[in-house]
């Protein structure tokens, strides 16, 4: 389905895993059932304690396109994603978590549109409707930042790695995922948008499973960990292609959200954690009073 009629480009499907014996066979089979055939599946196990590796290796014995690696020590989420990418040989990198599923046509659609839009370094699948133009569409860096922070229902930087396809040269140019727990993808999309155009595609590429055994995206009970999202946003806004006026607008919105979060959860946290969070955002008593008044008015 290559639009130029050339040979299909190789796509590296990267599957990181840890204790996924219950789901990994389904995930691998979803790749095997793809209508797009020029792929390699790289599975990198992060020191599983169950039969995950044995199941993955049983598939690798029957299909040379599948390679299985096991880390010498547990790396964690984004370091392991970067490790998997180090083995990739494809023109494109496509992450698929070991508890999720690709739809049969998912790879074919993504590769087709990325080849149609060669100036884009990153393709993102979104789950929201958009009436201004048909999918897929390209965004410049400034347009991507505007859409995320001002469109309301299209926070494109918040999509998970499973919703993305990345040109390998683009991945290498930005140095891979920042290795910050839970938010490496969120920050990476910001960084890529400053260097490359982004292609926005509609959903139905993959299915994301929700279950009790998966790692939470963020611990709501941890005030400091929750604040990482705010900090990453503020750091990246300073480097964004937005005008200073728009940067200030985003800064004020994010800082207000941080203050409200602090006030809402104040009594749930130890003094040391409160101080660390308060100092990070320079929160004053006056800020807290304003946040309470506004919350009551809403």
C-alpha cells in the first residue's frame, strides 16, 4: 500500500514487557495478523518473573522477523523503550505494549500516511473529533503547540506511545525518550514538535487494554510525581515556537492548575512534600486563597 509503488519500508514494532504472560501471546499474534508484512518485532523483557520470555521465544522460533532480548537488570519504562529502539533496523518505529493489540490494518494505515507525508517525523493517533479539516493533517511545531494547549479537545501531546509512529531518524535526532518515569512520551512529543512536522491521524490503529496489573500513568496520591507534568510543561513552553504572549498564557494556566492541585490535596501530604511542591511553583498564601475562591465560584 506504499503510495509511491516502491517496496514497503521496514517498520520496527517494539514491544517492552514485564510479567505479561497473560497477554503477550495476544499482542504478538496481533502483529502476525497485520495486513502490512514488512515488519520486525523486537521484544525486550525487563526481567520478568513469570513465563513472559518463554512465550515470546516460542513465537520467535517460528518466525525470523521476531527477536527476543532480555535485559540484564530491570530498567523501567522509558529506559526500556529506548533499549528496544537500539535494536531497531526499520525506517519507522512503532511501539506496541505487550498487553495491547494492533488492529490488522493498523500498521498499513500508519505507514501509508507517513509515506504520503514525508516531511513529518512523528505520526500521532487521536481519539477526538475535529471538524476543521479531514484526517490526516500536518501540523507545524507552532500549530501542534497551539492545538494541544488551546484547542480544548485535542491534547495531542498526551497520547501514549502506542498511538504514535516515529521515523527512526527523528527518534535518533532528539535522543530518544527522556527517561522520566510516566511522562517520557509527553515530553518527547513536545521536543519533536520543535524540530519536525507532526501528522495527526484518526483512531482505530490499536486497542489499549485496561487491567489491574498495569502501571498507573501517574500516582494521584503522590503530589511530587503529579507535579512533574506541570514542570515538564513549563520547561517546554519556554522553548516552544509560541509567541511570548502565548507562552505567558500557557504558563499562567498551568501554574493555576498546579496551585489548585496543591490546595485540593494539601492535607493528604507530609510537610516535606508540601514544601518541595510549594517551592517548585512559588505558591503563596494569596495564590491559595484565590484558588479556593475560584473553586467555590465554579
